[in-house]
């Protein structure tokens, strides 16, 4: 076993940072050391921001977006076309589409994809919330913007089947999204092209 080089508080910081996506143990050590060296400029403000986020963060009860208000900023934005809903897997996809700035619409975050092998069924996703939103009426179009993966496409089919009787126009992303591609990794131009070229399901 390696000898300890630092106290348990710093070890804990490293261990927690290592759980952040994109960071492994090695990057976590570098990040922790950087934070400690920039104690006043970075470590303090970061700790404060995390504490504030922890206490204020909310999941929007309408669309599933992450915000500090409920309904979220997107759902309460009267400048948006709230009759068009872009259905995404994750909040990161919502953010990516907003960065692309292609559409000025509402969203619905599913919270994942159907994956029977991993035990993820329809009841584990925010699908009932979507059906409820459409059932209330006033929705003109649903744009299914899930990842071009097997699970994503299976999820798209499931949603389409469930909503088809409600008489809402359902479209999906067409060109530009590579097979197996994740929306969050696409450049903004590709995303915009995919949205503009959406096709009816
Ligand atoms: Zn919302």
C-alpha cells in the first residue's frame, strides 16, 4: 500500500473529484492540487457555488430540466413557442440544442432511454409526464431528438406508438446525426442542420 502523502480531507476531495465524468484518479489529483493552489480564487468560490447549487437546484416538474426555479426558465419563457416540444434524453442534450440556438421551443427531458437489458422500462423515464403534457392539448409538434443509438431509436418508437392516437405531429432528427452519435458531442452547425431537416415519423 502506498504511503499517505496528504491528509484525509484532501484525500476525500480527490476521491470525490475522481467520480466526476471526464476525470479519473490522475486528473482528480491534478484538479485537487490546482484548486488548493488557487485557494482564494477557485477553491473558495467553487465550494460556495456548490453549496448554493446543492440548496437551490430543482428538477422542473413540467419538462425535467435542471434549474433553481420550478417551472424552469425554459418552461416559463413566454417568448418561446411552447406548442412545440423537443424531446431529449438528458439535460445535457437540452443545453446542447440551446447552444446551437436553432429552435425557440419548449423541451421534455426523458432522463435516459429504454434499455431492457439494464432494467430501464418506460416507468423509469419521464414518459408519463410527456403523455400528460400532450393530453392537456395545445401541443402542435413533438420533435424527438434522442441519440442515434439502438436504445435511443427504440425509445423514439415507443413514444411515437404511445402518442400517435393523441393527434400530435411527431417529427424526428434526420440528417447530420451520425449513427451511434450523442447529441452533446455534435457541433452546433450539425445540430441545427439535423433539426431543420427533421422528418415526420
Ligand atoms: Zn421546465
